[in-house]
C-alpha cells in the first residue's frame, strides 16, 4: 500500500515527466484522497494510506480533476467538453461502497 502521489497520477496520464502537472496532480490527489476517506469513513485505509483498490479510485478521480482543474464546462464550436470531476463514477462508487461504513 502506498499513498497516491502527483507522480502516480501524472504517470497514469502518460505525463510523468511534466513537473507542473505532477505538482497539480499532487494537489488533486490530496483532495480526492480526503474525499475518499470521508466517503468510506476511513474504511480501506491503514494509517491514512489507502489499499490498492481505493488507491485506483483516487488515481482515476484525481486524473479527471487534473484534466479540468477549473471545473468549468466549455464548448468549442458544437462540441461540449465535460471532462471534470463531478463526483464518483459508478465504477468508483462500486469500489468505495465495499469499504464504506454507514451510520447506524
């Protein structure tokens, strides 16, 4: 188990050699990690470090956040671009729900 770093997210995007992207990806990974911890109420985390399944969710969600850090939709001609992080995808929720601790 290892924390998801900016380098991990940047490499996932195929741009691990871009220092500015690694920095932005690190901030995104930190934010998404906190959201995952809150969603699962620390389930799937050991000493603050996510297990491999949750780390994969953090990596994919952080990659979407890095792709559009302003979180603004845009339209170029007739094409609408919506590559932002708008919450967990269905697949990410399926993984996170395995570790989610629900309120009693």
